C-alpha cells in the first residue's frame, strides 16, 4: 500500500510542473492579445473622426460624437449649403453616408 502511494506521489510530483508550464503561457498570451485587440482602433476620438470627414468632404463640422457599436457620427455643413451626416467606423476608419 505504501509503495502505491509513493508511486502516485512521485508521478504527481514529476508531472505537475509540466502541466502548469504547458497551460500558463497560452493563457497569458491570449489575455494580452485580447487587450491589444480592444485598443487597435484606427479612429481614436470624435475629433479624429471629424478631421477624417472634413478632409474627405470639405466644409464645416457641425457636430461629432461617439455613437453605439464602435462608430462616430459626424454632421457636416458642406460648402454648397447641404448638411450631411456620416458614420465613421472606429476600427477601420471607413466612412459611410
């Protein structure tokens, strides 16, 4: 009986560092990648979104604010007097509208 307990303890002692070392780096790497992916927006602020829209359409920015789903809404008064409202994707910088 003592021999069996001794064998089981030796097996646990030998294998436990291997199991711990195998799991730890993957978890750490996954967590750091997850944090990095949350901060990889091309457009960092409403002001930045307004600058992108103004550069594309010209005119005067009336308002710029963050909306839902990772987008920015920008209202612009164009030189011809038209008011347009566009949406800027925060992650890609793509302008719609």
